């Protein structure tokens, strides 16, 4: 794939799936600064990954996998950084700033952030109205398992939102 083809493919994916990328980044972060950092990392990783896309799965499946994998790695790295901060007794309040999210659905993202990686990924796909068939391909689960997990995750998320 030459540079122009890569750029065209990337821009096509960016136009189609920017909302998906935003949702994933929001669900893994709790501040605007962290969101910006993760969003940029995901975009860069998607750019890099375009040369490896062979069309064996849909573009949406590819973008989801790349975004979720990058977000998971970012979250692990961020957790290690926070542990280091705690170990040197730096008050966490110095690191937190007003997140500035204008979205009135922040309570939903707060609940989603509390879910484990698989449940978080699953509920984001559901929110994007992805079919059970495609979710099964993305997640590596059978379609029937997807239906069961979606039901359980919805109940868990509702419980988290009501509790908070």
C-alpha cells in the first residue's frame, strides 16, 4: 500500500468511525486531558495499522480492535503511573482537573469506566448498534454468548449507574 492509499483509507475510516473512537476513549478516561492523550494514541495506532489491514474482517471490526487494544494498553500504563504517584505520596488532587466534558451523558461513561475491558467493549458496540453477528466476530464469541453477555452487562451497568 502506498502513502496515498494509506492516507485515503485512514481518512475514510476516520470519517466513518470517529464517533466510535471518541466513545472508546471516553470510556477509558476520566478527564479531558487523559481523553485527549488516549484519543491521539488511538488515532496514531489506527494510522499505523492501515498498512496491515487485509480486508479479512470489516473495517469497523478492525478499527474497534485497534482502538480497544490501544486503550487497554494506555489504561495499564496509566495505572502504573498512578501507582508511582501514590508511592511518592503526591496528592492525587494535584493531578485532577475539571474534566470540562460538555456531555450530559457523563454518568453513563462513569458507569462504563467501571466495567471490565470485555464488558466495556461489549457495551460500546451495543451503543453503536452493531449487530450480534459482528459483535461476535469482534469479540471472538458465539452469537448466543453475545446475547447473554449483553443482557448481563446491561443489568450490571444499570446497577452501577443507580448506585452512583
